[in-house]
C-alpha cells in the first residue's frame, strides 16, 4: 500500500498502523491512549483520504478486520486490535 500515513514519534513497539475516522470518538480515544503510552505509530483518517485511496485502504483493513470497523490497529502486519479496547492496547504495548 502506497498511501501516505501520518507518523507519530514515540517508543518503537513494532510497526504500528492505526486506521481511523476523523469524526469517530473511539478513534480519538485510541490516538490519545497511544500518545499517552508514548507509542510510535502511523495513522490515517480514512474518511479524509481521496476516494480512490479509500478503496485501497478498505481492502487493506479487511485483511485484518473483515468487518472494516474503526478504529483498527495493526501491529507488524500480523496482529490486530479491533475497536477501542483499552485493556488489549495497554497489554500489547506494556
């Protein structure tokens, strides 16, 4: 996928990608928690991407989350956390 994602500096805990929506309160909570935990991650607000790019992003998300719900966190292309699950996020990045 060649979509430009926003990068947030922090502690490297693997390749962390967050797929979010700009208007989603759970997505905002997820970003805030990752920031609070000082996790390095990249994210994209899918609703703000070009329509052509949105299709490509949705196909990428479906590999990890067939329901394509938000937020979706993908770690190292092999582990995903679906939705705002504070306990799972804290456990994964402790």
